[in-house]
C-alpha cells in the first residue's frame, strides 16, 4: 500500500494547472447512459474514482475509448442496454456510483444499484435520490442490498428535493438526468446549485435535453423522447483548486494556478483573504470560471469562524484543509460542519501533529499554535488526507502518511504536483494487513 514521507519546512513557489473536476466528471460519465450515440468528454482527470466509473460503465454495457494522444479525453457509448446491475463490490469502493441510477432507469426502464454503504465520515443516505425517482413514477424496491428501480416511462412531476442538511448534489444529478427522458415537465425545488450540477445540465442540453434553471434552487426539465451524441469539456476542479491555494497559503508561498475556477470559490476566497491568504486574478479579461491567479499570504494568519454550507456557501470539501491552515493562525478559530457533522476524521491525526483542537459535536475550536510537529499519521478519507499533506509540508521534521490511496481518489499525483513547486514528498510502499 502506498504511503508518503513528507519533509517539513516547505515554501511553495512555481506554477501549476488545475485539472478537470472529479465531482463533475462522474455524473457526466453516468449521463452517457442516457444517449443514443457517443458522448465525448474532455479534461477528464486521471483519478482512481474515474477508473472505477469506467469499470462500472463497462460492466453496464458501455464501450469506453480513451484517446491515445490525450488520456483526458473519453468517448462513451451504450452498446448493451440489457446490462443494468451495478454490483456491490464496485459501488462500495465509490459511493458516487449511485449516480448511474437515474440515467439507467430512464433509458433502460430498469436499474439495479447496490445500496452505497457509509464512508469515513458517517452514514451517507440516498433517501432523497429514491424519493425523487419515485416521484417520477419509478417503482423502487430494496432486494438483498440492491436498489431496484423500474419504470416503463418516467412521468414529469414537481418535486421538493430538500433534506435535513439542505440540497443533495448527486440526488439533484440523478433526478435531473432521469427527468430528461420523462413524459412531461419536471420541476425540482430545493435543487443543489453546485457548479457541477450546472456542468451536467450543459452536457444534457447539448444531448438534446431541455433544462432551465440549473445553478438555482429551482430547475425545470421538459422531457424529450431521445437524447443524442454530444461533446463536452469538464470544468476545472474547484476543490483541488482550493486545496492548492490553501497549500500556497500554509507554506507562506507564492504560486500561480492556471485554469483556476475563481468564481466557483468566492466563499472560500473571501474567507482566505480575511485570514491573510490572497488570491489575485492575473488577467481580469479571462473567464472567471477558468483563469490564472497568483496566491500569496501574510506571514501571520488571522483566525476565522467558518460553517460549511451548500453552494454557494463554504464547501464541506475544503473544511479539513482549512483546519490545517488555521491551526497555525494567531488566535482561536471555530469550524462548524453543517453538511456532514461527523466529517472530522482528520481531527485526531492533526492533533498528533500538535494542532490544538477541541471538538464538541459538529464544531471544532482550533487554538492557533506557532508550529506543527511531524509525526506518523494515517489517511482516512479523501479531503482528510489532503489536510495531512498540507500540515506535513509545514511541520517541524518528517511526517509519514499511510493509506494515501484515499488521496489518489481525488488528486492526480499530488506529490508530483507539490514537488514541482518545491515540496519534498516521497511516495513509497508499506506492507499493511
Ligand atoms: C457530493 O456528494 C460530493 N461528491 C461530495 O464530495 C460533497 O462533499 C457533497 O456533494 C456535498 O457537497 C460527489 O459529487 C461525487 P449530498 P453527495 O447528497 O452528492 C444528506 C469529495 O470529497 N443527504 O450533497 O453524495 C447527506 O448525508 C466528496 O469529493 C441525505 O440526507 O452529497 C449530507 O448530509 C465527499 N439524503 C447532505 O445531504 C440523501 O438522499 C449533502 O449530501 C442524500 C444526501
């Protein structure tokens, strides 16, 4: 199993490009199940989650071709629409597999998807997905751990898709995708507003769907009889972008990030600016959703009060990274996790590195300290792993992180990217039971 050895005392300088978004690419790939004809996706990131989705779609009867000259370009085409079972041993490794459910029942009249289990930060229900599809007249049954959805033809309806923690990103993706082939009009109220939902609507409309309102809490979909081929370029990954901006800040570095989705990160960038990490656009004429920025930081960082929210609020996927940053701030910060109240697997590991953290339920008080101490720690989920890498780069001494396969799910060769800007990270093998 892979591990990292990180030498502390890093200051990042240099220039990197932000890859395409994992959380956009996965539902975009699943949308290919709806199409009569090939779907070509560009700027697909090279990640283990993407490889898992390729494996899943292949098992679901899709032919998938990766461009020899550009591994970031995938073409996906339905070949055998009789395959409708997403098996547990794939779904359990990647919860996002659930996003094949809506497209498959809409186009193939049947879908059997293993119920996703929990993950490192607690129970991950799919009740909103199922409620939304049932509202579209899908018949949903649970059989031996599989969600079995059937429908001759889905029927458009007005659906309230809000849950106890607000909207659901993949729930919105599933219902919006399914509604494209429903009979009649569907309205999704309390839809997720994330940029990844907007990107998915762009592809679906290019395939012939009739979606309006994506990016707002109210999405309207006029059902059509068929969706055709299309080409689409995946938008930049706002969480990877935010992670590398925080990496520049925590190391008091000076870096340039290209294809940075500035206007998809206004909440984190506003908070970072108040803390003392400044992200400046190099050219105001560029696309604000994919532009070049310079990241610099004050030597002394200010504390902050942060609560994670659905988009456009502060993203839960940057919560762990921010905790590493403010562990070194001048004063006490308060971090509250309102999306996944258990998403604190990084707290114990960060504490091993000397961070002063006091957790009460879904809130952590971070008492800023002058330095962190390198230590052996263990990765537990994707963004918690990123947090430990950031901390390791600035800690006194060496840090080893085991189980970095968690990191590889969402960051392509993170050690190579950071080493290109001056970090000292070595990937090595460890034998683990
Ligand atoms: C997406 O997960 C992202 N994953 C997550 O990123 C991200 O943390 C999350 O959205 C929130 O922004 C992908 O896009 C592949 P949700 P998703 O449904 O859609 C509750 C990463 O690190 N809920 O928006 O599965 C849920 O428990 C990953 O890249 C229900 O109650 O998340 C949570 O509290 C981690 N019932 C809240 O809603 C449901 O049916 C938001 O979850 C579904 C969700």
